[in-house]
């Protein structure tokens, strides 16, 4: 998929919601759109989901311009946004069966999908009884029913405990490994770091930078050090923690060497720059 020069102006707005955004996503790749609320991430997703039309720019999906696709577009695209679209009076199984019937391509087995998102034991329960986290997992299963070649996700781990969030990341990674191109928006640093092959920092309706999570940390962040040590001048078992944000600052090397020579260091950990810190440094904005 390729997006070039995308510009979106919402009705009645004085300034564009999105201005000159360009990026590509290859099959088998997970691209994360990372930015604060109002940055333009969801607007980009809405364009890709054909919910709104851009004022300018081009979007090519699976080799075809977006505007030339017909109703068969969603036979190849899966969409799971933050507000679930399930029918509350139906069971989870019947929801997936109903959505599968809308497609003209082979679909996945509903029970297998429910098992993947940890809902197999609730397959025949009405969705109205589900928690937000359960509905979000069902929404992901619904987006996968047609085995999409392009997967659009908005906060896919929202409302999940750490174990289930990790499980959903595995499911999404499996879709990319199958060959799907994945575009997701997230505020979850763990998801951005562990799942995304590349990240696009979005701020003020523009993409400020694109890189891998590791590339951002190494190229723009300052690694630090956390030292736990016994206070050589303290009484008894007094402990101190020293957090050093910049190991290149004057006097830091001498300070660490002195603590090591004194034999009082108990733990010494390196600390990589977080993606939120790198984002702030590159954009002047906060996540």
C-alpha cells in the first residue's frame, strides 16, 4: 500500500486535519502510527477505510487506486477500530457468521478465530454481556474473518490485561507473517515497541519521522544508567539510587568509576531512551 501527499480538511475546519502525509506499507509489515490525540492518526485510518475522502493526495491499495475499488474492497481489507461494530443481541459466533456471509471470498472458521482471541468459551454468549475488552477482541476476530491482505487497526490492545494484550500482539504478528500489510494506531508503548516493524511519528497532521523502534531509540535517544549502591558515608545499610540520564555528561564517568572502586555498587542497569522521550525530542509534542 502507498499513500502520497494525503491532505484532509474536515467540514467547517480552518486548518487541515492531515497535511502532506506519505508512507508505504509492504506485505508482511506492521506499520504503527504513533501520536497524541488529534494528531491525525485516526483521520488517516478513516481515509484507508473509505469513510472519508481526502482533499488531495493518492492512495494505492493492492496495486489499485483507492477510488477505483468497488464494493469488493472490503473482501480484501479488514478493519477493527476502537468502537466495536458487533451486534449486541447476537452471540459471538453468530456475529462472526453474519459478517462472514457479507464476503464473496473464502472466510475463516468463526470458532477458530474466537479461540485465537481467547473467546472460545463465550462463543454462544450474547455480546451484550461482554466487557469492553472482550468486545475489542471480538472486533479483531471480525476483522480477520475474510483473511485480509490489508489490516487496519485502531488501539488493538485497548482494554486488555497484559497477558491478553500479548496474545493479541501474537495474533496480529501472525497475520503479518501470513503476508498481510498491517497499519495500526496505538498509544501503547509496549505494543509499538514489540509489534511494529516501523513507526511513523504523527504530530500536527504531519508525519515527523519514520523509523524502526530500535532505530528511533539509538538514533535520537540518549541512553542512561541506573545505579543502586550502599552509601559509603551512610549509617548501617543505607542505600542510594542514582539515575543518570546522560552518560556523556561531564564528571559522570569519574563518579561511576569512584563508586566501583569503593565496592559499594549493588546493581548497575543501562536505560534506553523510551519512545515517548524520542517522540517529544523530535516533535516537541507529548504522547
